[in-house]
C-alpha cells in the first residue's frame, strides 16, 4: 500500500514537472529579477497579490511583507512574469479572452450583460454583511445547491483586529464569518493553494480588481492546476486599499483613541465611517488618502472589469450595485434571483450611483498601469 501511494505521488510530481517544463518552453526564458524584480517590485508597483509565489513551480519565492521575496536561485522559467497583473498588461488581449471582444468606447466601466441594484432577501444576513449582502448571498446559494464546494474570501486574522487574512471557506458558517468589506489588503490568491491541498473541485473566488486580473492571466496561459476549480469570479469595486499600520493603528487607534477590538464595521459613504460598540466616528477621505497603499496609485480598474460579477456599495444604503458581466455570472445570479435569495430593482432607481460608477471608472482608467 505504501509503495503504491509513494509511486502515485512520484508520478504526480513528475507529471507536474514536465507540464511546467512544457509551459515554460512557450515563454521567454527570463528570470524573476529581470522582469518582476526590476519592472514591478523595485518601482513600487507590486500589489502584493502573491500570484507569482503561488505559481512558481520551483518554490523560489515566498510571501513576505505584502510581496514576493526570492529565497533561492530563480530557475528562469518565466512563468511568474506571465501571470503578474502588473507586468506587460494588455486590456484588449485579456478582454478578448474573457468576453470574446474588446470593450467599446461607450462601455465606460467595462463589458457587461446586465446592471441591477440588489440585496439579500434575508434581513439577518444583510445586517451581518456590507451594504446589500449580495456576495454572501450568492456564495451561500451556490454552496447550498452544490454549484461550489468552497469559496476563497478574506477573513480576519486571529492575531490582529481588523487585519484581513485569505481564507478558503467550505461551510455556511465560515462564509458568514467572512462577510463584510476589508479596507486593508488581503492577498486572497494565496488561499488557492489550500484549495489544491484539499482537492476542491468547484471554488468561487472573491477578490479585488487586481486579483481578478491575475487569475485571468493564469487562465490564459493554461495553469489548470490552479484555475480549473474556479467556477465564478466575483470582483469587488475598489478605489484603493489602506495600510493597516497607517489607517488602523496610527489613525483609528492612536489619533481617534479607539480600541480596535471594539470596532464592528468600517464603511465608506463619502467619508470613512468607523462604527464601534458605542459610537460612530468619521474620517474624511482626504485625511485617509495619506494612508493609501502606494501600489494602488498604478491601478486603472475600479469596478473589477474582468470578473463574472462585479459588486460595490457606490453610496447605496442597504443595497449593492451589481454588474453582471459574463454568461457564467448571469447564470449564477439568475438562479439565485429565481430562488428568492436575492431581490433586485431597476438601476434607474440609483442614478447617482451609476454616475459615481462612471466617474470613478474614468478616473481609474486615466491612470497608467
């Protein structure tokens, strides 16, 4: 029995090795140092998504301080450069891969099939979630109906209050525990490795625009080991993330004198609203701007334009502005809607949110990637 198990593991490793060897043959033989090290990490453009760490077939990289660190000699396979969302990015190429065409000039916030304002029907769930709770409702519906067996989301670190941590959620309870928005960066792609370890076959992924971009690049080059289980990509609208040391520790804890363990929720509605067990305090966005992550300044995607479904608050109270972009996304959303899990209203009832979506998308698009 042991011999058979050992031989099976050895065969898998050999098969994986030759796969990556064949894959690398189709790329330029370039090292981490001369590509990502020089063009992404050194100039501060690295977003810390961890994709290069996850896909390196030789384990040359480790994730340290929100970014990759070379821990042994690079084997020059070139794969890390192919998946990085900040290296040699091409909107037309990726749009054609995802949608079969490039976005049109009038599609100011990307290709889409349907726009709605939505919320979870379960009031209890809405209270636990951010805005309308659409993402949580979709994940729970998909899990309960066997459409997925897991979801990559962001949870909260047990060591630090408010500090996000990537998580592979496999139960309803775990999904509900991870409900809500994080305003500090969570490298959710790192949780894909846990899905591989647990041999998950159908996973939903929830992440920021930069993380969705990285996954699309992984799909484009055929990294099936990592992407085959991914059923749905749910993208979060994102202007920028803040540093934990700056916004949470320096400003909220030290300047506002708030105990981070007392904070129930953080939300942005024209200003940052910090809700504790006892009060609600506000922080002007202009003040919070100083704590923005440097790499976010290079991002040109506000609304997760390459996701199957994109969601965001956009100033709405108790509702989620939802952009359904792909056939796969439309199928999931429609099933949940028909099952009575989600309710919707016409986007014309949220003209201010639509205007804000256009404004923020245009502002992001004007930035150089």
